[in-house]
C-alpha cells in the first residue's frame, strides 16, 4: 500500500514538473514574441522617421534660395525682396518697350487687385536702364493704362544682375520661406499666373 502511494506521489510530482516545464516554455515564448514585435515596431518607426528626415533634407537641398535685391519705388525709397520674407512673392521683370511684357500687364494688374499683400506680394520690377527705359517713361506707361500695381525701378541693375536677366518678360515665384518654386521666361498666361499664385498660398 505504501509502495502504491509512493508511486502515485512520484507520478504526481513528475506530472507537476512536466506541466510547469511546458507552461514556462509557453509563457517564455509568448513573452519573447511580444518583445520582438515591440522591438520591430520601434525599429520600423525609427526607420520611417529617418527616411522622412532624409527626404526633407534632400527636398531642401533641391530648392534654390531666391537672391535678395534692392530696387526703388516711385518716391525713390529703397525696397528689398527680403522686406517681404514670410510672405509669398511674385517678381515680374518688364519694360514698356517690350510687347510681350505689355500683353501680360493686365493679368498682373488684375491679380494685384484680387490678392492683398498679406496673402501674396506682386512686384513689377521695371528694367530702368536710364536710356531705352527711364523712370518717367515707365511711370507714364503705367498711368496711361490705369494700372494700379506695385511698380519698382531697377535703376542700378541690382535685381537684373542678381537674376541674370537676358530677356523679358520673366516671372519668378518665391514661397514664404524665400525659395524659388517656379521661374518662367517669356509671356505667362493669366491662367498659369493665378494657378501658380494659388500654389504659393497652399
């Protein structure tokens, strides 16, 4: 009888050890799986953050920072491009002797009336060389056509030199951070002008 009890006790103890062993392995395996999953999640998250950071840095490198320039308003007060940092800017280079420039002036005048300077600044930079184009000739052209735009005079060729202007018209779109997002040579249509302005405002 004693032997039978002893055998049953041994069998019970062995069974307990077996259950404990398998239970421990199961829980340990589950714990490791959860830990591995959590580590993988963290690694994936870090990889995504790193890729986003690299992508932003590459995008930043691809952008061209707009060069500052100094021109003058009709009262001979100096105006710089950097005065408008924080606001999108559209710069148009023009002259009254340029037929393509004259053809797009009504569109710029309309956009100047439609958008206020808190949204976007439109700078009409006149290539005032003092010979073919003078301040008085440009002013007279603006007055005769009843244009109401921010006309500036590049009397010292500072703007045209910084942007290597060899032909006009030319229109440059600059975002609020001072980067060039579009640089168009030649006549611009009213539709493209407004669509580019809307892109700057996004």
